[in-house]
């Protein structure tokens, strides 16, 4: 009876405190030797260079259809990638990147804007011609070195504030890894 009681107790205890009962013995108790713990090889630490940019306010020359949107103001520019003159992101570090963009339709005009990766349309936004309609979109892209990402106004017109310190049209991105 005593060996059966020990077996029940052994099953109820956590593995670190478990005991085993040798049924061939006269009730002697021996500690359970747990298998060696699995030791994973830690991943090699990889340095991730920060890449962050944010630009606002569409310039006067890029508020009508069939043009790349140029931005007047750069709010943030950390690391390599944002080209102020061409208003496009050029990938220096291959990896995954988060991008977001937004625009507002002009009164009486619709707009369609697209986030472009090289010459490929990746994501679009649309604003109706009724009033001032805003639209935005967000994507995560895997980029290779020298891939270019920019915003292109495909149709219509976008509205921009007359105050230089503000902007309704935005384009931002950062490196995930």
C-alpha cells in the first residue's frame, strides 16, 4: 500500500519535485532525473540602423494630376534614405519598412494618389469632390537596396493649406528590421 501511495504522490508533484518508485524494490524511493533542458542557441545580435522620415505639405508644383508629389517640409530625417530634393525614399538598408501617406481633395475636385515602389503602384487613396475629403493608407514593404518609394498624384487635385507651418499632405516611413 505504501508504494502505491508514493506513486500517487509522485504523479501529483511537479516534475522538478517528482519522485519515482521502483516497483521491484521494497518501496525505496529514488529521485527522478529530468532530461537535460533544451538550450536554444541565441540568435546572433544584429544591429539595426534606425531609418525614419516624415514629410508634409505638398508643394505648389505637385498638386495637380499626373505628377509626383514633392514635399516642402521634412519634419524628421534619421538615418539614410529620405531624399529631400526628389521627395522620395531610396532604400540603403534592405529590410522591411512601414509607410503611411495622406492627402485632402480640393473643393470641387476628386483625387487619386498612389504609393509607388519603383514604377509599381502599391497602394492608393481616393478623395471625393464633395467638400474637402481626406484619405490615407498604410503599407509594409520589403525593400532591396536602391528601391525607391514615393507618392504620385494620379488623378484630380489635392488641397493644401496656405499656412507654411502646416500641411495636409503627408508621407512618412520607418525601418522595421
